[in-house]
């Protein structure tokens, strides 16, 4: 067993750290307040090859694994979760195309994701279908050579920015199995009837675009089906087993940033004639945070490594997602507490980290749903 990153992996990690340190740090407060980010940062990230590194060379990518994608995500989130989310989620959906897309779909979309010509999004959640994705009622009906889609989607990342949206649709409502009723269909966002409305007032990752999508009499060719008709649920689970690794790396990056802020502040802030860091109560918190972070990183490293080796362990992915999200929230909370009143002011990074962390326990499977998956793997 070897716990060392390869020279190439260390190089990717270093390049990502330097890029994010240079491009994100000064802009983070402004983008958080303005609920937007500068698309030129995403373009630069694409130019430098950070977006979609897991995409095969034949589609313009670097042909690395999800592990390398995670290394980049950890560095980006350590610099700023909001901008990190905005930049790297530009490829959210390409994993599904890689797994289940047709050759034509891959050739059309994947090179554009890598080069920064287009963003992609995946629209599953609906106003009345969140954790229970099988309750999705956005309907796609076959009419001649086309799908006709009607419905609405909620909380969609990149909703107003993505050129292509992979929409989870009800295609076989009469299927006796709830897991056999849905299919993914690719919808270009310039299709007549596609309307994305940006959501404002998010608690965290405010630089990242989140939208509500209305789909009204959308018509796309039958060839826009991604994967097999009626297999959408199983395809979604396979997709999440890849994208949840990304969330783990986001969480570890955020937790690491919280620890760094805590160390910096407690070493300089003095109370009772000594630095905060000299109090054992503070030292214990720092020790616990560092240990949680190492444990979470080891979990996601193993989960990502297994996935890239073709030995995907879905319960391990769920453990890594649940644990890393939880420790990110705890680390941000502890770090803010160590800042006292200063931590409550938005000029301080720790305040943003505290707000940004919570999403990790919600999107791509809530912490409760991750535990359901883990328990099922043990109990059946
Ligand atoms: C910023 C942001 C970005 C997002 N991006 C996307 C995106 O790009 N694409 C997309 O499709 N969706 C996206 N989502 C949606 C996200 O995945 C959902 O919010 C999430 O899956 C939870 O669904 P819900 O909000 O409907 O909550 P609900 O499913 O209503 O859950 C509410 C609470 O009940 C709990 N609960 C539900 N069922 C059970 C159960 N069986 N056992 C125990 N507890 C349960 C949940 O864990 C949760 O705590 C995004 C959300 C946000 C906030």
C-alpha cells in the first residue's frame, strides 16, 4: 500500500492551489455579496486544463481519473468554496455522458466542457421531488421523432449558464417499478420553452449559479435520450457515485481552510495576557479538526481510487460524503467560535466558510440519505 501521491498528482495539486490562490482570494468577498462570479475565471481554469480532467483525451480532456478531479476541487474549495463551486460545477453532468451518452453526444458536448465553450448542468430535483427522486413528474412524451417535455426543476446548479441540461424525466409512468419510470434527456438551453430563473438569497456558495427551470412544450429529437429509456434512476445512482466524490473533496478543502483560519487567528489574538492558541481548550479543538480532516481525506482518497480502479464501492462513497460534509460543518463552526465576534462579520473568511459548509450536507444526497445507503449496504 502506498499513501504517496504521484509526482504528476502533486503537480496538479500545486498548480490548482496556486491558480485558486491567485484568482479567487481577492474576489471572494465581492462575489459572495453580489451573488455572482466572473466567467473569465472559469475560462482561465479551462485554459489551464482544470475543468473536466476526468474526460478522455479523445474528447479533449486530460484523461485523468476522478481522483485528480478531487485534488483540484479540494484546492479550489480551500481557496474559496463559492468560486470553487462555480468553476468546477461547469462539468456537472459530463460524468453521466461519459457513462451513458452516445458517441455523438460525447463528441458534441465533452470537448466544449473542457475548452470552456460550454457549461453543462443536471436537473433532477423538482419542487415536490427532492430526496425521493422517483417522485419526479416532469414528463417526456414521444411524439413522432421528438420528445415533448413539460415540467419544472428546482435548485439547478448552472441553471442560467449551462448550454446543455440533462433533464431527469418521467417517461414510463405506468411501469410497476418506481425505479423503471425515468430517463435522462439532453436539452439545449436555447430550446424554445426552456426558461431558467436565477434564485437569490442563498445562504452560502453564493458565487455559484442556482436556478429554477421551467420546461414548457420543449421539443428535442428522440436521439437526445441519454442512456436507456426507463433506466434513469439506476443511471442517476451511478452518476452520483462519481459526483459525490467531488463533494467529499469540496468538504475537505473547506474544512482545511477553516483549520487554517483557526490556527492563524488563535496564534495572533491575545486574551488574558496570552495567545488564544496557548489555551489547552483551543489546542484540543485544533487537534480534533486536524484529525477529522485527515480521516475524511483518507476516506475520499480511497473511495476515489477504488472508483478509478473500476472497484467502485457505493457504501464507501456514501460514508465519505456523509463524514466529510459533517466534519466540514463542524470545522467551520469551531473555527468561527474561535474567532469570537470577529467571526460573525462577513469580512472574515471564516464567516463565509460557516455559511458555505451547510450545502455539503444537503446537495447530491442529504446526510440522512447517505446514512440510508450505508445502512442498506449492511442490513439489506
Ligand atoms: C445550492 C444548491 C444546489 C443544488 N444543485 C442541484 C442540481 O444541480 N441539480 C439537482 O437536481 N438538484 C440540485 N439541488 C437540490 C438538492 O440536491 C436537494 O435540495 C436535495 O436532494 C434535498 O432535496 P429537498 O431539498 O427536496 O429536501 P427533502 O427531500 O424534502 O428533504 C428534507 C429533509 O428531510 C430528510 N428526509 C427526506 N427523506 C428522508 C428519509 N427517507 N429518511 C430520513 N430523512 C429524510 C432529508 O434528509 C432532509 O433533511 C441543489 C440544491 C441546492 C440548495
